[in-house]
C-alpha cells in the first residue's frame, strides 16, 4: 500500500561532526519500556502493540487513553552529545483522536535530569498521520553528555484513543543522503510488473536527481534515472522504474538500490539498499472478501449501520465471508464479549464501534464505502485455495476441523485463523434496539493468535485441530459455522477466506481427461500416462501451448510452461481435496538443422487463418506443413506469389517450416473456419 508521509522540518544547522546515528529504537523487542528507556507516570498506559499503525513494522509503541487529566513521558536513555550543536529526531507516529481536544502530544529534551524543553508539540482536534517526522534540535541540551528526549502527552487523556510510535532515530545528518525508504512493488505478481518504491531525502542538500538500480536473485541489473526532482530534507518521491519485473514462476529476492544522488554516490551508503521477496505466482484464483465487524448491542450507531449492512450481507452471503466480534463497550458492552475478540480488536487498533475491517483494512461504516470496497475487492486475484471440513458437534462439545491449503506462491509468516461463529444469536440483546445478531464469534481456534504458517508454491498442507466449545455463548448447537482466514501477519492483508463445510467430503480424482498442445489432443494421450515426449520440427522457436482438462471439473489444473526449447512444460493437477496430486510433463525437443538466422525476417499472416496465408521475407522458399504429431500434411516445393493454401486441411494447429538456401524457420499457425 502506498503511504503518504507529512514531514515537520525545522531549520537545520550544519555541524562539523561526521554524519552519525546516535540512537535507534523500533520496539521490536516487544517489551515496554524498551531496554534503557523509562516511563514517567501512567506507565500502565504504555504497551507494545502488535500493529503497524504508525506505518512502520509491527510491533510498535502504543499509549492507550485513560479517563484522567494528567501527563505521561516515554523517556530515552541518556546519550552523549558532547561536541554536537545540532541533531535530528526522526520517528513515525499516528494519533487516533477521540474528540474534544484539551490535550497535547509532543517531544521534549533535557540534560542532567532537569526540566523538559519542548521541541515539538501539537494540540489535536482530529486524528494525525501516519506521519514521518523530522525535528531538528539545537537547544542547550544538545552538546551535553547526558542528553535525553521524550515523547509526552499532557491534558485530558480521555479525549484521545491511542498514540502509536515507531522507528525512532536520533542522528547527525549527512550533507547528501538519499534513503531507499520502501519497495512498494506488490509481493505477488502474475505477469510483467513495474518495480516501484519511495526515495526519502535524509540529508541537508536538496536532491535534484536520483539513479535507481534493481535486480532479482542477483541476475541482470536494470537502471533508471529520475531527474527534475526537488526534494528538500524530509521530502519523499514515489518512483516507477522503466524496466518491468518479468520472470518465470518462482520466488525472487528483489534488490532495489539508490546508486546515485545528484549524479554521485551519497554520503551514507547504509540506507541505500532494500530487499523484498517477490513471488511470480503459478496460478490465480478468486479471492473471497472478508468482512470483520466490531460491534456491540449497547451501541446505538451499531444498530443504525446494521440496518443497512445486515441485509447487504444477506444478499451477498455467497460472495463474502462475515465475522462479528461483540465488544465490551460502550457502557457495560455486549454480553457476548470475549477476550479473543479483544485480541483481534487490538490487532487492528479498533477504537470505537461500529468498526469495520475488510480484507485487513479499515472501511468506513456507511454502505457507500462498503459497496466501493466490495466492488474493488472482487477483482483482486487470490494466490491460495483451501478446502475445510468441520464435524457436527456430537462428541460432547468438541468440534474437529480440517483445513487443506494449496498455495500458488511462497508465503512466509502468515496466519491461519479458524473462527467458530453462531449464525444468529438473540440472547445478547441489550440497549440499542437490535433484536438479533448474525455471525457472532464464539471461539477462535486454537486462540485469537491463530496458527503460524509458511507455505511453498504448489505444496499443499493440511492442518487438523479440535476445539472444546464448552463455556462459550453458543445458543443453538445446530446453528454453528466456521470461517477460515489466511492472513499476512505483518501487513494484515487477508489473502483468502471462506467457510468450512459441515462433515465435508472432497473428491480425490487428480487425472486429466485431455492434454492438448495448441488446442489439439497430444497423440496417444491416456489419463494414466504422466510423461510425453514431443519432437518439434527443425527451426521451431515458439514454445507450444499446453492445456489440460481435468476429469473432475472441481479439480485444479496448473500449467507451468517451459522457459526455452528444448524444455519441459509441467501440468500439475490437484483433486478437489487439494492434496491428491498428479504431475503430467511434456518434454520438447527440436530437430537440429540449419541455424535459424532469418527467423525474425519471416512473417506469416493472417494467423489464425481460414486457409490462405501469406509468407513474407522468404523468396523462392520451400514450405512444408506438419501437424502436431510431426506428420507432413502439405508440401510446397516451389511457393508461388508468397502464398500457400491450407483450406483442405482440418481445423487445428500446424507447423509451417520455411526453408531457404540460407536458413530454416518454423512458425505455428492456427487454422479456423
């Protein structure tokens, strides 16, 4: 997702000291306060949050509201700034405002444990960010051997919800310092894709030009130069490279480097390179949008929103996955609140109800926004499929759940969430006027943190779990459902969702009924034979197109084309159960002969053709036509007027070999009527 950062920048004074990073803190330890840091007052309100709301990387620091008029400081370790006259404090933050103002957030410095000196302060009346902040500090605390800075809040802290902070850095800036801030290329690609990213000016000198290089798995390097820039310190530039990422199916380490700034190497090479794993996927499928609603039966706005949202969900029941988490506020909250719903709430940074999350992103609770999201979401491809079965709750209160996932790319650090819900509840009615509630979460399996999964392309995995539903809020044991979520833990994006089938049984037929080359059945094909050898005519340079038709229409067929000739096209067939698998292979060889020196000069048109074709670029040539089995079906020893007639042949694909005294070229032609 593209992030837009706002920068607060004070006037910088150039020092004679070399560029140096003096402190960094990304809160990755998961402890609060981090090692060496301290908290002054309201320490219980500071926590490590498994979110990335400040636009950094989870976890991050978070301050939670409290109904009090007070202050609180998150204080850095002491830093020796002897000899310095100017430093820069950089951090990312997001303020989730509740309303009413009457409080401040800011950053301050001190030395010798003395009074705090404000270097940045905001009195919010609305939410702020996410912002990437740069603040120059030149006060009397700079130059001291025991310099400290702090993030603080002061005032009516009931009027804010949460303050998120991440990626804190105190540094002495370089003169010329361009930073490769982000690679924004989507991590899953299914064709030629632009390499994109963000350059950030982290130095004193304005950036007017930048050179960016990228490579995949250390292969060929591509370079793009960007000119006409005007980036002052703290500005960023979203770039798109000229050359496209276009590689065969597989996983790649995409390296993007800022190689020149203003025509030369910059003063700080440590922040010039980023890496990102990008998978060229083997297959794409439909992605089912997931809607997660945080709501409560004591929330009047929830009833208002649900008056439109519930009928919409009923209308789209076959097109979406829906889960509702009942919250323990406002007031006494919903009677069906559970701690697992609270974990999910904290993961998303939910601060009020109704709150709607769709495919891991916040969506406004109005039907215009819901429809807009849905219309876009249904166009997004999915890169994994799953089937899931769950038992009827008959062994006491225990439910058995089996999930088989078939990935079409490599996935790392993902989560499988299994959610047991009740289709309709009525006994959690409270004060907001709603009389029933749909898809209310009862239990998350094994818990709200889910199951960590790492997946490899076309390697199915099955996860079996049992859950005891005793002690839950279930009203009707025959009214249960199970939702399945496959989610990126770091980005929160949901890549696939759906429902388990009650006592589901899935077919195991992974055979093909047909295996075709360029639309024609491969000779001697039988479903039980998995390997085929095809010898192509001399001069063939185009890789034939292979397609398979499954015996069971619910099976999945994945074709991985050969990259070159000679080579092998692989056809993977996965049964409906996604675990039973057959692999068909088609091995191509080419008859060796004269070098193909004029292939690019020979053109054949029209293609497809109903019979007559023109051959250009090969005067006085001999033309031989073969079918896909290699049999000669037409021969033109002396082609006249550069025209041949194939209208007497059956519809299908043919190889047209054009021979001159200098070279041989073979082209594929489709004959239609």
